[in-house]
C-alpha cells in the first residue's frame, strides 16, 4: 500500500478531490469535439472513466489516514459521509441505479475538500494519545 503520513493525508485528500473535480469538469470539453466530429462513439474512452476510480482509491486512503489524526467526531463523520457520497455518485454515473444529474457529484467532492481543509486548519492532534 502507499506510505502516506498522517500529517500529509489532508493535503493529499484536497489535491486528489480537486484533481477529480477538474477531471469531471474537463470531460465534457474534451469529448465535445469528438461528438461534433463524429456522429457515433462520442462517449469517453474507458481509460478516462477509470481515472474516477483511481481518484476514489486515493481519496479513500486520504480519508482513512485523516480520520486517524482528527480530534473531532463530526469531522470524521463528515469525511466518511462525503467520501461515501462521492463513491455513490461515481458508481451511479457508471451504472445508473438512480436517474440523477451527473453534476451532483460536485457536492460530495466540494464537501470532501472542505472537511480536509477544516481538518488541516483546526483538528490536528498534537499529542500521540488523541490519535
């Protein structure tokens, strides 16, 4: 597995979630040219879609380590609920269990970034016993 230090887990989480949002925002722009130039096969290639799952794995690892270093239970719950929301949205986009807008995924992504930033600023344990 990755060797992520507890001190860097929030930074990795913010970067991962931010890159995931950029990836999601860029998808329509990258493939609109393909849709305009071709009448078929306008969908994103599978390797592009698998990047979502890579971001999920990285953000899962960051949340796991961040929850070990925070001293507030609401931050732990917020990080996990945000990650679960993002997981559900990405899985739903792939398999369409529930008909909903693809843009819903930005809500848990922004909240994941927010909780990581809040945790970085206010919730880090300074003593070994609270971690």
